C-alpha cells in the first residue's frame, strides 16, 4: 500500500463520505492505483472531474499514485485561473451546436424539456444501464443520470450527474453546466419520439387535426415517426412561454 493526500473541491464534495468533505485527507491506495481508480473508489464519477493536480502539476486519469502524493481534484467551474492555461484536458471538449443526450429512466420530464428546446435526447423509461452506456458510446451522447455508478463506467466519456429533483431545476442545472442557452432551437424535435419535425400543409393533414383547427391555423409541423401534428395554438404558446421562462431563469 501507498498513502496519498486528496482534496476535492466545490461540488465534488457531495460525492464523498461526510468526514472527507471540504478538507484534505489521507488515503491508503493499492500499489499501481491510478488517479481514476482512486477518485472513483472514493465516490466521485470521472465524468464530474475537469482537472487533476498531482504534486502541483496537471495529471491524467491514468497517472499512477506514489507514496506521499498530494492530489487536488476539481470540477469544471472550480478550476483555478492560474491553472487553466496549463490544464490537462481529461476528455475532448463538447460542441454545444452538436450536443446529444441520452437520459436514464428517472429523467423523462427532463428529456422532454431538452427536446422542447431542440436538443436531440434519447429516452425510454425501460432503458437498462447497459443500453444507456451503449447509446452513449455508439452515438457519442452525453449521459444524464442520477446514478453515479453508471457514470463510473469506463466507456462513458461525457456525462452529468443531475442533482436537482424537479424537471425545471434540472433543465437550469444542465443548461448552465453545458452552456446550452445560446443553442436553444425550440420546436425542432418531437417531444414524444425525438424525431425531427417538418413543416406540413393543412391539405396533407386530413383526419389528423380537427376541421376547426385547419380553418383557424395555417402553420403546422408534423412528426413522420409518430405522425403527431403540432400547430401554433394555446398549447404551443404555453410551451414557448415555458422555454422562455426557463431561459430567463437560467440567465438570472
């Protein structure tokens, strides 16, 4: 065994045992342990870590731990300014213009809000963890979950542990963390099946919308997968107002 001193910063403390929070502490490590192994053994998923500083120098997840090492672990929003220039990126940066998500079974309401805002989000309340992991890997998706063990899986590169319990607060949390607000494109995706919506003419919607709606409205969009039709009625306006209010709250 070797002994190293760890210090986790800001919100990473939420994952630690209470006696280890907000302080430096000594920890026994098996010989040849990597920083990733020990960080996750202590309870912190690797997806939540932005920077590791080992003996004053940036380190990667595969860095071996030696006797007497001093290791500081930072989340994205807590990296000190004097370390940013020399920081070692632990994963490729995300492009908010192309970002895609897969949400686990407990985040269905968040998945709908993300779709409403125009972000491609795979979700099924029957997805097992293995399927979430496969979609994340095969389709380069960001995993959204409240299950820290899912985020510890080696093949999960990008992920977010969702702390909030209520959907609107979850949206604000993810939007702030991933800088989503400049990239909102509302009403681009079907809320139910995540497929792209396309403009449709009223003459092509016989039997799919009430006759009175066809007479009162001229703009329609439809989903070619589930064949739902949306138009700019009161429900559409309420959804638009909700997205606007969520964006305003996130900027506050």
